[in-house]
């Protein structure tokens, strides 16, 4: 059945999938727009790989509907869906050349020989491997092998390209390079990419939007900035990057501002979120890079100030990373930029050292208040 997809490539409606007693995907609804790079992020066992297999057609949902390019996918086998899946291990044929690997799918579909050559050349141009079409996979680097796998998928001209941990087999530096290259490729070809990953940095770097999954459920969908700056749950706050937190109870509210009483710390000022009321238990979360460390009292604009002791200081080039002990014996992390003065010879004297006391400060607007 064909439905109006209103500019959306993929739509899932209340999709549930069980593996025995385990609910791998739990009543999940999601819309992925045409032409966007969309990532599905979550830890092992969150259901993200099952969701990708449901989209590819390797599994069928127990309940709910999957719609791709306006067409219901119920009963549609993988080879009849307008999608292609790139596996983590690339699954290249070692005895075939690069061109042979890319052409294989077209040959299996019975595409005319006269059409195969130009389409293979076009796909290899997309991934910038035209000069290596006669090489064997073992003669290529890991990044080049990944690009061959991408070309083999793109040559079929899918509406949606599914990526299963696409950079997981690469070393760190190559992975960082490929994050940029993969996003640039997606923008060049203009088709919808759906990427499953457990790597937060990878998802933040490449995605137009991303979804965070946990225990089969969709916790939050948004742009990388929205997910990072405004998490809607403690799990998202802690899973995406590093987050410090304090448990407390709302003591008062004036407009958008809330005061929170924290045992062993005192009163903390933060912005309230919908649904938070006076007396409610809450979690105050703040990113390490939002903190300010000083030997003086808080300057204007910093509504929160806590006396801390430095446990460890790690010089990391453009910043110093601190482990700090709070009065309630919690350990927090702070990432403080090394200013121009700190980069000079006297910089080490200006930084804090293990055992030193300091004043930890942050603005109310930079702390996220979550229901606990």
C-alpha cells in the first residue's frame, strides 16, 4: 500500500519486536526525513541493531507498521525494499577487484552489461576510488575498503542507505577522518542515511538528527546540539558525553527559575523544566566544560558557587581536565580552557594542582534540571 510520505523517507508507527521474552523494540514511533543523516544511538542491548534489521527486512515486527518512501513494508523481502545495508565488516569478496565487488549486485539483478560499467564508474567516483577499480580488497586500506562497501550499496541507487556501525573496524584517527568524509559523501549523493552506532562522538559529528535508545525504547530525538545541551532524561545526559549531577529537591520556583536544596551542598539555582514542581525530587546536571574554577569569589553572572578540593589535574593541550571533590564527597569533572596566559611559561603556576582548594562556579542557565 502506498501512502503520502510528506517528505519523510522512513516512518515507524508503534513498532514492537520481541526475541523470546526480551522486548528488543518497544512500541517505537519515529520519522526520518528525506535526505537527512540520521543516527540511532544506544548501548549494547538497546535495540538499535534490531531496529536496523527491521528496516532492512531481515526481521518483521510483531506489531506496528514500517513505511519507507510512502510504501508499507509488511511482507516485503529485503531485496524488494528501496534500501541497502552496509555491514560493519564490509563483507567484500576478497577474490574480486574493487570494480567486481561494486558490480556484483547489479549482475545478480540482471542489469544489462552496457549499463553496469557506467554505474560502477559513477559509484566509484562518488567515493573517490575510480583510480583503484582494479585493486583487490586486501590491497586497500581499511578506510578504502569501507568506501568500496559504500559504493557497492550506492550503485543500486537506494532511497535509504542503512549503516551498521560503519566506522567500528577502523582505528581512531582513521575513524575521525571518515566521520567527516562519510557526512560529506551523504551531502553529495543527497540520499537518506540511517546509521546505527554506540559511539556518541561519531553520532554527534555526522548526524543532522539522532535518536537515543535504551532497553528497546526511544528516549529522545533531536539535533546533536539539542540532545547534548538539553537532555530530557538522566540516561541521555550521562550517555551523551560526560555530565556531572547532584540529587536534590525543588525548594522554590519563580518564573523559569528554580532553587534546589542539595544535601551537603546547600541551595543550587537552575532553570526549571515543564513538569517540575515545588517539593519534587530532581537531578541537577551540568557538563564539565560549563564549569568555572577560581581562587576568588564568583564574578557577576555565576549564580552557583561551591568550595571544592582538586584531586587531580590533567594537562590536555588546549584545556586542563580536573577531578574535584565536593563538600558532599562527590567527585566532579571540570574542563577548563588553557588561556593565552596559561600557554606561556608561567601558565603552570596559574593552573590548579592536586590538593589545592578552589571555588567551583557555574551559571543557573547552564544547568539542566531533570525529574529524578
